[in-house]
C-alpha cells in the first residue's frame, strides 16, 4: 500500500501523550519524560512527515483506558480517531496491558478490533509498534497481527534495554523516570522511520 501522509493518527499511551500531573512531577502535555514537546517521538515524526507533505494533518490520542480493559471491547475512546479518517495510523499500545489478561482474553483479537474500528474500510497504512517495556505475550500478539495483515512492524525492544534511553535521574517519580529520555524518544522515532523506509 502506498504511504499517504494526508491525515496521520498517533494512537498510544503515556509515551505518546500525557497531560500534566503535578502529583507525580510531570508538567508536560506531550510524550511522557521528553524534555520538550518537540523532543517526543510523535513530534519528531510530525516534523519528518511535514517534509514529505507540508499539508499533513495530525491527531494524537491516548487510549490508555482501552489497554487497561481491552476485553470489554469499549471502542468509544476511538470515535474521534475514526471520524478523522486517517491515512496513516501509528499504533503504539500494549505497555499497560497485563500479560495474564492478554493470555486470558486473547489480546490480539481486541488489538485487531481497534484497528478495524479506526479504519473500517482498511484503507490506511498502519504501523504496529512493540511495547517500549517488553511484554512477550503482548508483543507477540502485535507482531502476529502485523504479519497476518501485512502491516508495518516497528520493534522498540532494543531501545528500552539501554538505561540511557530512559529518563532515570531526571524525574523524582520512578514511574515517570522509566519513560523514554530524549534519546529514547529519538530512537523510537528513528525505528518507525526505518520501518516506513523514510530514514
């Protein structure tokens, strides 16, 4: 499928977009732990995509609630994404999916359901990323979906294993500090661009 960068949807969790939460020391409104908006992987990709298509439009959505209770099949969180009619979907979810729940409820089924809801006509290009925090059961479901449907797969596994790619020491809250540093965010973006052959 030819890559069209007319309307790009970034669908993810806190790594993609997290509003300010002062009780954990997070004051940004972008991908958690990046030092500035332009340093998160989403905005790095946006800037790269705009070089390909200066008229590209973007939507960024945190679907953390779907990850947590995916087996309920509540797709209301994605209504705005569906209405956006994206031509490219960057789907970076899974980090908040419990592995035992993924096994028990067949995460792959609900992962595919989310894709089909956002892109009911199957016309969009889709990038499926592995979890930043490796989860074998979840990551395998994502990889199998990408293989089965001939979607683009971007593997973040090698990024998170290096402590330099996390924001440790930059935030007092351990949960925030485990998120990607600026270097980690840049590597995530680079991994996606390589997968899309736009590196």
